[in-house]
C-alpha cells in the first residue's frame, strides 16, 4: 500500500479528543508503520502543511478546525528488551495505550509504573509533558526514546538528559524538540522494587486497606480507585484532566502570599521553591462547579475543566481566560494551561 493512499480528507476529530470538541482536520493519516511517516513527509504536497501529531487526544484543546495534516500515531508493540544489574528495560511503541502498558508491565512482574496507572493517552505522549501523578514522574523510570526527525528524515535515540525533563515539561514542548515524532519509549524499571508512597493521599489509602507491604499491583489498584473517585471519566464527560499546571513560586513569594492568605495550599520542592495548588486558588475564586456557556469547572475538582455538552474550543478558552484573570487579580499568580492549544 502506498503510504499516502490512506490519507483521508476533511476528517472529524470529535471522537479523537477527550474533551469531545467537534472539529475537522484538513487531512488525516493513521500511522501504523514508521515507513508511512517517511513516505508522507517526503511528499511536498503534505510535508508543507501544518502538522499535528496526535496520540490519545487527552492533553490537547482543539480551538477550531485543523488546517493541516493530523498524524495519528497508532504504532503498536511492547517487549522486554533486556536490563542491567539494577533495571529491567521495557519498550513500547508510541501508539500503545498508556494504562494498558502499565497493566502489562505488572503482569510481567515488573513494578515501577503503578503510580501512573489510569492516566489516559498513549505511551508516546508520556515523555512530552513528563506525565506525573502520586509522587512519580516519567523521568523517574525513563531510559530512552526513539524519535523520527522530519527535518532530517532520520531516526535516532535520545536519553533522559537530551529530553530535558521538567515539571510537566520536556524538550518536546519547546522550540528545539517540538518537531520530533516519538516512535517508541524505553523504561528502566527497578529490579529491587519498593512501593513509592511519598504522596500522602496514596499512603493513607494503602494504610486504610491494612496493607503493610503492598505489592505493585495493589498500589496500582489503589491509584485507580482514587482516580476513579476524583476525576471525571472522559467517556462520560469531556475533559483533559488538570487544565492548569500548579504554579511554582520562590520561597519568598510564597511567604508573602501566606501573610495575606494563611490557608494557601503549598508544597515545598527539593530546590526550595514552592508549588501552589492551582485547584485551591481556582476554588477560592469561586469557580468550582461554575459554568460559562457549555464549558464548566468540575464540581469535585476545580483543576478540571469540562465540556458539559456541545462546548467549542472557544468556550473552553473563554472559561480558562476568565479563571486566569480572577486568580491573577486576587493572588497575583499566573496560571499556565497544561493541555496544548491546537
Ligand atoms: C481524566 C484525565 C486525567 C489525566 N491525568 C493526568 C495525570 O495524572 N498526570 C499527567 O501528567 N497527565 C494527565 N492527563 C493528561 C494526559 O492524559 C497526558 O498528558 C497524556 O500523556 C496525553 O497523552 P495523549 O496520547 O492523549 O496525547 P495527546 O493529547 O494526543 O497529545 C498531547 C501532546 O503530545 C504530542 N504528541 C502525542 N503523541 C506524540 C508522539 N508520538 N510524538 C510526538 N508528539 C506527540 C501532541 O502533538 C500534543 O502536543 C490526564 C488527562 C485526562 C483526560
């Protein structure tokens, strides 16, 4: 099959983004083989168009129709590729579902990813914003990534240093790496596994079950139960998880804020900065459970914006801007969106 022959025009994207926003792509290609990327991006008819690399669509906001080519990454495959004295190395193709991959590693008897269970999306997107939850980030269990570079039509590996991971951040979100397409990701999972219960809510939930020495599977099940309780299921109500990053401020700035707002929820970071709870700031501004048009703030978690049915990207943007303005006016803190605006 000629790679371009499966490109479809005027393709609907509503079922491919967890916000459930209706939008159309000028052109769409479901990528199941790396060769398709080489073929399509060597063709000037397609190579010149704006490009959107799409995984599970769970961390983006479609603000309108997409006037370009959507490359929907559906590459499959996962395997144990070796190890060293400390780690098992496991690799998964970018299009694999993240949660299914986490479950698969547990079935192989390998712990390490359980704190990240039930995060929607694909394996390939995990390094993009260095997904994190319950005291663990991708970077903590990351080995390397294989990328396709459309500028040079080459495929190469990048280690953790090259990925420049930060809080909900990596080189793939920046100018230097935004053009790269992730093909697969290799993780280094510990041979000497110990539960990571640094996150207080997780530790408490494990303790409440009387699990003195929980297995990786039990930690995963606990994380899944907490998440199901707190977060809306995108299959039921459109959302992209946390809509804003938790703002990070200096210790001095946090101290000044605490003088005025003693209840301010803040977490000291290893580098001495303070991470403020964005959900608390939004809640204090009265937004929890409020709607603006068809977009709203999830009543159980102020950090999650939802599509109450029929919301457009513009509706969600308007709500986000209103929240940002209120938080800025009251606390002088700027909230930065977590999803990518397309
Ligand atoms: C209910 C819910 C809960 C969530 N909880 C969390 C959480 O706890 N922690 C967390 O960190 N995130 C969370 N998220 C956000 C989201 O699930 C993650 O960011 C996830 O990694 C996005 O994966 P995706 O495949 O859906 O990416 P997409 O939304 O498809 O894409 C996101 C970005 O990555 C790029 N991209 C995707 N795949 C590739 C690739 N192969 N190569 C290059 N670029 C690519 C896209 O172009 C886009 O810029 C949550 C989302 C929802 C809906």
